[in-house]
């Protein structure tokens, strides 16, 4: 038997890329591997995870599988995306010389791009270039620009971030190795390991084992309504819209009759032979498939946190991590018993029901200008009639629209599938109270609580004004109770986000757009929205601009393209020897939330040129990205029009957007969001 130490080694990043043991190592990515494909969210999540783990002795980043092709040449079999990302981060940290090398077989452009980084020629692998830019951006946002902070992060990244390196033995036929891997299917994922651990507690109880497996399989497909995957009137009532069972024991026994799922005895069979669902009413409609906003492993963590909060008097939510990298560790903290497994399975089913029917989904396809892709609908099917979806707030359009805006505001602010604290709070609330009037009120208070008691509390923020670890739970969870009432303290926006500071979190801008939309929804209803009505005149006066019609507000939704902030007055045209200083432009009043299709070559244009571009009917309306920015564009237009009419000095010097405009706009926005 091979000595494990010769084929399996725990390595630091320093060991992987700098410890050459006499000769430089070359990691070669073979042609059968896909191109580098990590996006902004994945790279940002990795850097954020490492940053949050800097108090730990070691942080494990996964596995690397290689095969030694030649002396000090290792072919990367598995883990190439992670290995490439590590290399990119090292370069983004400013490390010029890396002892060991990374390259691509038969991909000259990719190999050259990696080799020349951080300098790039015209012929380059855009995926790798984007990855480098995303890493630079994330390091700046998360770690900060202080030299000491960056050095501390670099030291931890090099020496305390570890990876398990498995070297396929030289005497193993690699083709046979791949055949074995393919015949077995993918290696067990973490959630499959958890399923095995939980199932093991039910060994000997065939009925409970079958119920557990049916629930697990039905819940694991996150892109369908749970009623579609488990169409049982004994669970969801005759119309499939009500959750009627109250415990795991009430869950109906398998109705599959002679199905092969009956009589299963082994964990292996349960894992690899999915339960076959029989729909009494016919096949479920694949057209109801949607894009889930969370994946199954991270959803399991939310359910585990709910279960432990309900079942354990001494449970500390601040010690719990909503990150699928910690999935197995979080379950290892639990004293597993058959009773716990049954409670967890029941909560999993109930949580999936609430997630599917009370939380937004994103429709399949890209975001479109005039069609809100966020849906808030529940599943309805009576008897043998065709199923269809109903708005959660039937005949209450105002509440329906507001809940969609609130939930999508949270979702675009916290897009990564990990660390969705807001979703935990929503589901936890629904477990206690699913009254629809109370639900919308809860979401309003949760949005305010995030803004005032987290993002306007300096003690909850780090040097980059990002929430510290556990800031949300520490603020909102009081033991096993949710607290969304605002603290009785005065919050000062300017003391945290003072002029000259560019560290303003995205949530602040999302919350601002929600409050602008909410103001519109409340103040301009019915006849109050007429062009010359006093309400409409006062509304636009409060925004600080002229009337630009109401389609922007009617069509507004929180698009997933809201990914970055831009200075409306550009950084490239500011400075001590310029009309506007760099200090002045770094303020809430000059920042705009921009859609991904707008934030590119135009970032250095003058404000008036941006206004002309973004308000051009041929371009994708930037209002889809931000109401606040649409107001800024209108102020610029108003100044331009006034300049033409009165030969205003702003127009003569090209300053249709200046420091005075930034300050006044900021004051108007604060009047709305701070409830002055």
C-alpha cells in the first residue's frame, strides 16, 4: 500500500506556489479542462471567506488533484479553477515573482495571459483578465488600501490558507483512473454526506427512512415548487396551497406501491437511487421552473440554524456560519438522534414550502426593461385541474409590489448564495407567523433595521464600512427571538459616510432606491398622479429635479445588473488643479448605482455626456439600475436647460453637475431615507 504521505499532503499556498524543493514546479492545465470561468461573486466570496477567517489558525480551501507527467511537471486533474484563482489573487496582491508556475496546454493565449499578468496585451484570455480585475476590486473593498492590512491578509493567505494536494500515484494508469471515476459518478458532495449521516440515525425504521428520503429528494431540487415535486394532498391540502401536517410523523407513508424504493436497506441505495414521485394529478409542469436564489447546501444550513434555534436553549447563533464550506462542520456540532433527524426533515419541508411560496423567485432569462423578472406567487392546483400560480397578495397590488421590492432589494444586495442572513430571518419569521399583513410589516422593519442599526452603527462596521462578522445576528437575534424594532438612538449618516469617504456599502444605495420607490407608491396614487396635481409637483420638488414622467417608477425593479458604483462626476477629471477636487466627488451625492452594461468605457465621460448617453432611448434605460441615478441625470438636464435659457455659467464651463448639485442632491436623498 502506498504511503499516504507521498500522495496526500496538506499544503499552504506558500507550499503550492513558492516551495520548489530545489527545482521550480510547473502546474499544467490540460486541454480537456474548461477555460477559467470564475465570476465576480465567486472570487469576492473566496476573498471575503479568507478575510473573515483571519482569526483562525488554519483555513481550508479545498482539494487539488494532480498527476506527475514529468520531472516537476504536474497535470491538474481537479481543482484548476481554484488553483488559477489563487494565482490571480497572488498577482492582484502585487506579488511580482511566483516561484512555481501555472500554464495551459495547447492554449497559447491563456498561457500568455497568465505568464504576463498583471500586464496584458491586446490578444488575451478575457476570462482571466476579468478575474484579475475582480480580485483587485474585492481586495480593495474587503481588505482595504492600508498597507498594514494588506500585508496581514497576504501573510495569512500565503501561510494559513491550506489546500489538500492529492498526487495520483505514478504507477496508476490515468485512463483507468478516469474510467473508475466516471463509473462511480461524481464524488460525494457535502450535502450527500450529510444525507448519509442523517439517514444512518433512522436505520431499522423503514417507514421513517422512506419518509426522510422522499422529503430530502423533493426539497433538493431548488428550481421547482415543492408541491410539484411532492404532490400530496395530505401535506398541502386539496388545493396544494396550505401546509396541513404538523410533524414528521404525520407525513404520509410512501404511495409508490411496488416502487423499487420500498425495501431499501442501505445508505448507498438511498444516496444513489432517487425516490420516484408519482403525481396523482398527472405530470408537473416544467414551465413553472424558475431560477432559485439559493442552492441546496446553503439552504440546508438555514434550516439547520432554524432547527437548532427552536430546539436548543443554549444555542448560540453567533457561532453558526451560513456558508456551505462549513456544512459538515455545522452538522458535526449537533448531537444527532432519530428525533432530531425527524424534526430537521419536517423543518426542511416547511422551509422549502415557505421559500417557494412566500419568497421571490427570478424568472428564467435575462432582465428586461419593461418586465419585472421577480415573481412572488404561490402554487395552486385543485382536483384534477391544471395547476397555476397566484400572486401571494391576491387583489392587494400595493402590498404585492412592495414585498417584491423589499425581497429583491435584499437579494441584489446579498447575491452570493452563502451568508443569506436576510433569508434566515424571513423564514424564521414565517415559521412563527405567516400572516401576510404581518409579513409585509416585518420586511419593512427588517429593511429599516439593516440600515439604521447596522449600516449606521459604527461599532458594527469595519474600516471599509462593511458589516463585521456576526453584525446582523448580533443586531437582530435576541436569543431565539427576532428583534426588528429600531434601537432608540439617533443615527448620524454624515459621521460614518462623510464627504471625502468613498466606502459606502451597496445596501445603502439599494435602501435609498427602495425608499424613493416607496415614496412614489404612497404619494402618487390615483388622481394624485396627474401631471399638474399638487401631489406630483411636491413629489418631484422633494426629489430636487423637474418632472420626468412616471414610467421610470412604474417600471422600476431591482435588477441583478446592479453590480457597481460610479462617480457621476468622474474621478479622472477631479483633482487639486481641477474645478472639482477628488475629496468633493467622494460623497453619497455623487455616487450612482450603475448597471453592468453601462459601467464601462463611459466612466470617464463628463456628466453631460453621460446624461446624453444614458437617457438616449436607444440605450438600455439606466433607470432600471437606479432611481437615485435617474434623479441625478435629471438634475444635470435641468441645469443644462437653464444654461441654454439663461446662459448659466455652469453650461459655459461644462459644469452642469457640480459640488453644489452633489451636496443638494445628498441632502434631498437623506431627507427621504433618514425620515427628516
